C-alpha cells in the first residue's frame, strides 16, 4: 500500500465533509443531524489517519532497521576472520572477502570457479564425499581439513565447517573455512621438538645409539618375553682398549671420533631386533634377543676384527683402535638385567686382563677361539 497517498486522500475527505457541513448550516440554518454526521466521519477519518501515520512511521523504521541490519551483516561478514561461502549447484553463489583472500582471487574471478577448483587433486574425493553427505542429510562430522589450492599455486591447510541449508525449497551448502596453515606448521614444529626431546632422552648425543636409560626401560621387558617363550637372550659388553691413551695423543675430538666410528660399526652389524647402546664412557652394550652364547661369540668376533682392521681417520691422522668383548647369556648367566650385565662385565674384565683385543664369555663357559687368539696391543 502507498501509505502517504492514502493519508493525503483521507485528509481531503475530511476537508470536503467539513465544507459541506458549513454550507448546509449557512443555507438551512441549524441542520444538527448533518453536522453530527460530519463530526463522526471526521473523527473516524482522523483516527484512521493516526493509525496509518503510525503504521507508516513503523514501516519506515522497519525498513531502516532492515537496511541497517543488512549493512551490519555485510560489514561483519566481509570483515570476518573466517571465510564464508554459499555453494549452489556446485558453484559459488556467495563468498565473503576473507574467503577470496584465502585463495587469492578477486570476487568476479572466484564466481567463475567451482569448489573443487580450490582443492588439490588428491583431496577432491574427500571434499566431494563431505558435500554428498551434507546434501543428503547424512549424519557424520561437519568439519574436516583438506589441502586448498591458491590462485598462485600455493597449497594451504584449510579447515571447513559445512552444513546443508534449505532456502526457498532449495538445498544449499553453507561453509565456514579457515586457513590453519600456520597452526599446522606450529603443530609440526611442536611434534618435531617433542620427537627430538624423546630422541635426546633415549639416545646418546655423540654416537646416536640408545643410552643407558633406554636400556633400563627395555632390557627387563626383553627378558620377561624370553622367559615366557623359553628362548635365550645374549648380551655383549664392549670396551675400547687404551681409550685414555687415544684421548691423550689425539685429544678429546679424536676420542669422540673413535667412539662415533665404533657406534656406527655396531649399527651396521645389528639385526632389526637387536638393541645397541652406549653404556657409558667407552663402553657399549648389545642385547641380542633369541641368540645363544655360541652365536653371540661369533658376532663379537666379527666386531673385534672389523674395528681392528679399520683405523679411525681424524684430521688426516689414522687412529688405531681395538676393543675387548665380554658375553653373557640369559638365563644361564643371570635371571635379570643387572645379573646379566654384571656377568658380561666380568667376562670383559677377563678379556682385558688376558691382553685386550679379545672376546670372552662369562664364567662357566668356554672362552671363544677369537678370544684365545686375538692379538692385544699391549
């Protein structure tokens, strides 16, 4: 309805009726009935006019409020820190400024694209499946993360919260998206730091082998499994010969290099199930699950020959290094980790006392041929 026109029309009616009443009174004298009728009509029209004017003012306020609400809505949406998008028939029917910024497109450019154009190819099946579920009203998570593809080719980590919405009998997809690349980068850095801290807590910084703390956590479990399964576990305790002399002659850096070379040698000769660690100073320990003492002696002899035949190169100088080895086997030489290592230490001490560069087994077993014939440096 055209409210101002109706108010004007009613005011004209009032004036016509009043004029008619005045003319009747002047011509016929006192026509009270006609005058009374005019007054009643005037009051009705005046009341209707008040109602219409009030309605008009309310309508103007409503329109103004709607315009203000729309303006506020657009301001909020366009200044939002998250991207907001409406998808209709696999096309963008609306995107806010932040959404366009995330993917690096102008508003008119992005209207010509479909949602999958902004997704790396490997993640398109994931996004398509989420769209299908939302459009079909299926239950399931409404948020997911995919790799978004910017206009400049850069790949970003995108988190999307998507819902289906019925508007005018048509089901649309409304999504809120966030660029979480920096958060993901920070998470990866934290994970890398945590992994590094775990490595530092269980690994020797110089050689990269497991440390004594890790050995204490794992050896007991290995022995429990061996007891349950009825299989042996052998340990080899190795010590570099005359290591103090190496440090005195070549300095601590030369000694460190000798330790690194021997640690790398242990890694190369280890099986996947073996546990190798730097036990302390120049001592190294190998835990050999399922290995008998006889086979452990062969392994130790291989290591003895390998380190003796490969001088350590440090600063252009060749450092001759040998090692002595003591072997003990569960359950014969010890029922727990402490007993087993103590037995291997006694065998190592015997190898040192016999001239070094030797392999020896714990008391009660026969010394290996390599231990008998190994040539000690002094």
